[in-house]
């Protein structure tokens, strides 16, 4: 796997190997950052269900101020750490090695907010509406939440209270659906 843009463009990071995770393809990562564009510079970015950490590391490479990675599989957490060691991002990231619901509850208690949230649950077990509502509560004013999902199956957005549905972008069997907080604009 390679980073597709930013200060570390072209740098290799470790893929999943034998880990039971599905990494976001280079093509979809590149498209994601084309979509969010200038929003990434200086943003707080949440990479939820982070897997190898490729999406969050790409955000760091492209100028995110801080990235928080949430991943429950401890083997994947080790892979994220290995991949973070490949770049100059010391002090700009944090890993929450627990399940999404628990990590989100902790971040809500701290009052954390993110300009961009990337939610990539396993395709076989999409995030339930309750988790979507919890994650959406972490979105900063004018923020954007991006859900990666199987293109043939739209995500359940019933828990996205207060968020405006945006566009869905398709890339083969993968899709990115955007949700906006307030008048976050259409991207």
C-alpha cells in the first residue's frame, strides 16, 4: 500500500497481511481526499474502524492537524503503530484501542469534535443506527461524516439525527456516502 498524496506521497505502509480486515483501496483513498479537498488542512480527523490506519495516515500526510484512530482489533492497532512510525507525525495522532461505541462515549465525555469523520465498519456488519448517532455527535459545526460501504447496500442513516445527507460516490463495489452537519456545504 502507498500513500497517494501529501508530504509522504508514494511512501509505502504495511497492508493487512493476515489480519481479518479489508483496507480502503488506494483509489478510494485518493478519491476521498479529492472530495474533502481543502477541508483536510488543519482539520481534526477521526478514522473510525481504522484497520491498518491507511486513511488516517493519508490525512496526516495531507495536512490534518490531528488524527484519532479507533480500532478494536489489537493486532490491527499494532499495525497502525508500525505504519505511523514510517512518517514524521509525532504528537499529531492518538490511537483508541477499543470498540467504537466505547471510544466514542469517551470522546463525547471529553467534548472532542472533528471536522472530518471517516467511518469504515466491516461490510458484513455495518454500523448500527445507534453507533451512527453517537459518531455524528462528535462532528464539529460544518463538519462532514463519510461512510464507506458496499456500493450495493446503502448505509442505514436513520440514526444520523441533525445531519444532512450529501452525495454518494461509487468506486467499483465500494461507495462513500457523505453526511453534513448544519450547513456544511455540499461536497
